[in-house]
């Protein structure tokens, strides 16, 4: 059940739909949104994008802990910008609402020279929602991501599939991980508020 107070949205790789999934979850749960580290395109950040897509008035949008100007992994973007990331100083926003936390890339993206995003998930004490998208190799990437989370004892609420249904791929992933499917993000040409609202209504929140 989606009854935890914090959910960390991560993906099996870059560009699989984490930001759209985060917007859908905020809309569905009336949850707040937080992107701890934004790297690249600060004028069109993920926070700005999610805020533009969510209609639910319960949602609040919290400032990033670090805004990094280069579209690279956080550790590389910070170095290039002359910024030192101190993960001990990254504090989860205080809210009485549920909180959606969005990562960057996948679980093994480096935040510093010795910390990965998967370390931050543990630090934030959040339950993971894993976004998977069908492509050649996605089964391997999804199973590896799930295995990494299980190995570290990080709870996983379930999987969101982004794109058209692929029964063979999805059934293998669900059977081998034992995770449940929380919802599907349909293929669409444009992402709009109406699309987010309609998709949110179809998600499994029970």
C-alpha cells in the first residue's frame, strides 16, 4: 500500500520517465515534491517541470539542496562548478504531507566521489518507486536495480512501467522481483496537465 510518508522515485537509467512519474504521483497522492540535486538547465529544472504539470493544490514544491549548472552526474557537475557537495547537510524537507523525492539517472549515479544515489535513499529513509521502460536490455537493468535495493535492505513499494505494454518483459520482471505494478505511463506525444491528471487516476494507490 502507498501509505509511507516518503517515496524516492528512481529509474533503471537516464530518460526513463522519472520526472513524469513524479508528477503523476504528486497528483495522485496530493504529495509534496523535492529534487535534492538538480544538475543542468536550471531555468527549466525538474521542479519547474513537475510544478507546471500538477493540478492538485495540496502539493508543495521544495527547493533543491544543490543547484548545479552542468548536465552531468552531480559529482562531476559540482566539480566543474567549483561546488563541494556535503551529503550530511542534505536535509529532507519538513512537511506534514507525503513527499515524493526524485533522483537523477539510476541508483549508482555518483553524488560525490564516495557516495551514490542509493546511499542517499538509505539516508532519507524513503521507500522506492522504480520506473522501468521497455528497451533492449531493460529486463537486465530492472532486475539489477531491484537486486541492488533488496541487497541493501531498502523497501520498494513497486514498479511503474513507462510506455506501451510488453507482456513478456513485464511479466518476467514482476515474477522475478516479486514487486507489484503500481501503474503505467501511457505513450503520448505531449505531456500536459490533463494527461498527468488522467494517468494519476489510473494508478494503484491501494
